[in-house]
């Protein structure tokens, strides 16, 4: 990049009502919009007008009768929704969450390659392994496999998917009407993969993706997650509560990537931040308190219990968080459980206080303040080696998203920290990432 000034990246984590668990109850929220495409289209187009790098959709593969009593569950399948949004947007990246635990590599490779073609190179895959028994029970399992087993499968899953995306070289497609040659089949490759979890012949029945292959995103911060991210991820969504923790994670993952022979600059780290913006700090704090008042403790407790894989229902809300199993013994979400435990210990929070701290962003950093205060915090993390950008998670969408896009983004632009126009067309170009080399190039198979 030469002497060009480093600028930050902004991804919008789309939640139709907002990331605060009580956002759907807020007077400004219209619950009918939770799965309304016109509402989601407005969100996407507004983010694109602000020149954000990308949109991101999370996903879970289960819910429960208890959860739906108090929680506004929105279960639109991410690739389906992003395929629709690809038609009504032109430049913003489109990142979908898909689990390696409950899918097959060929299907996922084909779906993401399809989205990349339909969007002219804007697709990204947030790779998860899933972490709850409830999800496993929707896919022929009684329990979620152990943490290391899920990551072992994920490694092989991704290895196969990358080979499928590379099974067509960039210049394999000829489409020569005069000679009748559609493709140079010496540049179309079979995988003939046989591993512990998958047997896949290949090739993919779709030519090479416009950006070489979809962007690879990862969000785990456990030891297994960091090792996986350092080897494969091109963008990382992460959760830290403090600048010090974010700085340590940033340095750790960049160093791990270098050990894999990768350029640390080709790994974009994006901590989650959950803003509420007011005309003054007091105004913002009042907005946050209003959301907190709309929470339901029974739902909050259920969410927390599911997140840490430990039933808290029998413990007093005004008592401390009980001692949890050692991190390495947690089958579910290890890194988030550790973050929550550390937060409770560091601030000596009761369970009730912890529930409110987590209500706005499930463990991501929440901030209530003026647009300048939010911009100051983003700038500090960015310039002090804790982030390459941010995963923006407005606690409430109606009003709150506009506050961020209309007030914070222009402030970051004034400081020279964020683009005022798109300079590229693909998601890789937005993030300043190279088109990956094809692993089969030069290895011709004549048929």
C-alpha cells in the first residue's frame, strides 16, 4: 500500500430490530418489519450509501419454546436473504454465516460461488462450527460434538471447499462458438478427496468466482478458533471488552498468521461495538436505560445459560456468577464463556447486573455516548493496534442505525479514517485483500 494512509473498515452486523435483546419492544421498533424484505433492503441500501465495507448476517440452527416466549426470533436463512439483497445493492459486501457442522462442502461451495457470481464478487462466508445441543438435535445428533472434533471437521470442510472453488482455473471458461469449445477441460480439476469426514470427487459445476473465491471470515476466539483463524480467515469478527484485551488478541492472531507464512496485513480484525448515540452522554445513557427496562430477566437468564452451556436458573439473580467449568472443558462457546466469566469477576457483577451488561451486545463492547465519543473510541482502538476496523452492532436499528451512519461515519470521514467513496467493486477490494492464487494452476488434467 506504500505510503497511503491506513483507513479503517466498517461492517454492519444486520439485526432487523437491533442487537439489544429488548429492541423489539422499543416504541420505535415495528415488529412487523422483523422479516420484512423492504425494511432489510432499506438497511442494506443505507449502509451502502454510507460506503460501509460489508453487511453480515449471523445464523443459528435452533430455537426453543422457552426462547420464543420473550425473544423476537428472526430466522431468515442468510444466503437466501443476501441473494435477494444482491439484486438491490451494487457495491457493499455480503457476508453470510454457515456452519461446517451441519452441511456438506459441495453444497456450501456451490451456494457461495453462486452468490459471488450473482453479486459480481461481493460474497463472504462467516465460518462457524456451531456450539449447542439444541442445534445438534435438529441434525440427527443427540449432543454437539466436542470442541476439538468440530474444529477438526471444520479444517477438512474448508480444505475441500477451497479445492472446489479452485477446481476451475480463472481462464478455464472459453465459450468459443466457432470451435464449439466451452471450457478448457485441462484447467478444470477433480479433487478426488477422501478424508476422515468427507469424500468429494469434484469439480464444482460452476466456473471460478469473480473474486477468485468468496472472502473467508471467522468469529471464534478460543484456542482452536484462533488457530483456525490464523490459518484461513481473511477477516475476523471478535468480541473484547477493553482496549487491552483487544490489543492482546490483535497481536496474538497477527503473529499466528505470520507463523503460517501469511501477511498479517491480509488478516482484517474487526471487534464488535454496540453503540447508542445521544445528543449528550446523559441522553445516550438514558436511551440505554430505557432499553434495559424492557428486558425480561427470565429470557436474559435463558440466553446467558445457553451461551455459557451452564444452567443458571437455580442461582439467585442478586448473587455472584457461580464457578463455571474450566474453559477447555466447555463443549460449546469457549471464548465467549471466558469473556463473560472474566467480565463478571473483573467488575464484581451479580448475575442480574451481568444480564444487563450483556443485553446490548451478548458480550461485545457496548458504548453509550455522543457521536464524537463513539468516534474517539473507534479511533483509539484503531490507531493503538487493537483493530483494523469494526463490526458495527447498533443496539436498536430504527433510529440507532441512522444515528451511527449519519453522525459517526461522517465524523470518521472528517478525520480521514474512513473512505468517502468506494474505490473497488469486490468485497476483497474493499478490505484491501489480494485475489488468492489457484492451488491447481499448472497442474493440468487432460481428458
